[in-house]
C-alpha cells in the first residue's frame, strides 16, 4: 500500500496519510467485503480514492496560495510550498474569515459584505491590513516558520505543537501515568526545546537532544537519532554509559558507575516515535531531589540499537564519543516548589511542583507499598489517584508516589495508605 501510494503522491507525509486513512476506512467497512479473495482489489480501490482526495486538495491549495502570493507580489518557487492555513495564521479571527471567503471561496468584496454584514470599505481595509501583516512576517524571517507549518501540517502543527510535545513526554509510556507533567506542558509550557546541531556517529548515524523537562524530582529528555539508511526496524535504543552532570560537576546520573553517589535513583529509556529514517526516544529519571543547575553536560560513548524479532534479537553497537552542553531555561534553574513534612516515618519527603505531587515512601514490615491503593486528598477534600514506582540503586526499599496535584497553596495534604491517614504539613 505504501509503495502504491508513493507512485501517486509526491510527499511522504501525504503517502502516510493516504495509507492510514485507507486502512481505517477498510477496518470500519470490512463487513461490506463479500469475498475475502477480493480483499486486495477492494482495499486498493479505497487507497486510490484517498490518494485522489489528497492530490485534488493539494492542487486546489496550491492554486489558492499562488493567487494570494501574487496579490502581495511575493510569489516565487519557494514560497508556493506554503499552505493557506500557515499564511493566515498571523491574522485575527475577522481577517481570517475574510481571507478565506475571498481567496478560498472566490467571493468578491460585495458578496463578503452581505454575508458578514460588514461594510465594503471595512472588507477592503481588512484585506489590505492582513496582506501587510503577512508581508512583514515573511520579510522579518518568519517565512521559515510558515514553511514549517506546511511541512509538519499532518503530524505536528495540525494538532498544535503543545499536543505534539505532550505526546512525546506521555509518561504512561514509561510505566506510570503522570498527568502532572502533561498538565504542566499544556498550561505552563513546562519544557525546553534544545537548539543544537546533530552530532555525527559512526556508520552514517547522527544524534541530538531535542527537548528537556526538569523539576525537583524529574529529568526527562527527548533524543533524536537519524540515519542515511532505513532505521525503523529498531525497537529499543540505549545510551549504555550515559553520564549527566551540571556546571558544578554534580553527578545527576552515571549509568556506567551505578554505585557512585548520584542524584538519579530510577532511570530508563523508551522509544516513542519513529519513521524510516528517524527515531525519537525518551530518557527519564527520578530523584529524591534534583540539584539546581544552570547547565547540563551530557556524555556517552556507546549506543545500542536493538531489533527484536519473533525468534531472535539483533543488536547493533555504535561506538562514539559525544558531549552535549545545554543551557537551561530560567524556569528550570529557579523552579518553584513546596515541601511537606509527614507525621509518619513512612513518608520521608513530599513535594509539590509544576509537574505534580511526589512523595518518597519507605517500605515497612507491615506495609507493602507496591500493593497498596494510595489516595492523595487536598484541603478542599479533592481526591487524586496516585501511582507508585520503585526507586532502585539504593539499599532500603524506597518508592516514589506520584500524583497530578500541582497546587502549591495547600497548607495541609493527606495520604491514605493501607487505611492509614498520613498528614502532610507545609
């Protein structure tokens, strides 16, 4: 299906969209297929229809963009790649509506005036003002951002950048459903895009860190690795000797020397997104307290790419010598959080930060933390479900309790563990 669509469409994102749509339509209408032997012909016909829809849409979109850019006398072979939604992104709601009716629906000024109950002179002014806005954006260097909107329309911008970032940091992929991080990304834009170049690895591979999240307890990083040849067969990626330090040479994590004194008590990695030439993976770690840091120094010299098959596992080792230096945003350096003291030794520490509630619990003879249902209650008697993760690399059995409460105004909180009520005071 992919090869067939590729012969009819010129853009890989369009090819992927056509194939995905065809599969969904076939799935929803499979009961209409009378004979199984006709399946290939049937689904190919569906795929042809989807390819034609996309081709016709792109053709119309190009005609609209060409007409508009000719109007503002900024038409050339490069900016014809923009789509109409990316062009009008800078306009207010009224201007957007006028532009859509004028350019997409081919209505004249008099028709738009009657439809929107707006004076003709106001329509003319809005068109003129809107063209000037977009012209200024393009000439000020925002052209690249508009091109990006088109190139990523089917994957990133269409669902908004924030939703895309949330999907990358969706912590359920690492075994815990921490809605607090996703809420912080959405409401506080609690992430940092890392502006750095790819660094070359052996055998034509390149790698770079893309995004980071940091607070008092968490450090999450998204890495992107790409190759000149297809790499989507790999299912796991590991930086086996990853070492992260800050500007004070404090060791946040050192995978090669796990017994050294380091902040991270629980760490791992997870592949989260891939296509033929790129793989994104998440490195995550939890600590009892992350040090306040202005910079992160990231070092590793060995990457393992794993290909899991039904009957065997193939591994590819890439030896390298990589160092990235990241200047952290101010919100991560001077992050706000509050701490709470418990009236029970079961909880050694509790904090509330931008990404949620975290408590360190120590297992006792009477309570097996992992088997308990734990509930967090705030001052207004709102209840929050908690998740539990074991914290490794330490002698005593410690666990981290996670919940999505990020309100720092509560003077008191309660944890209910094994029918025990533990009071937490700010």
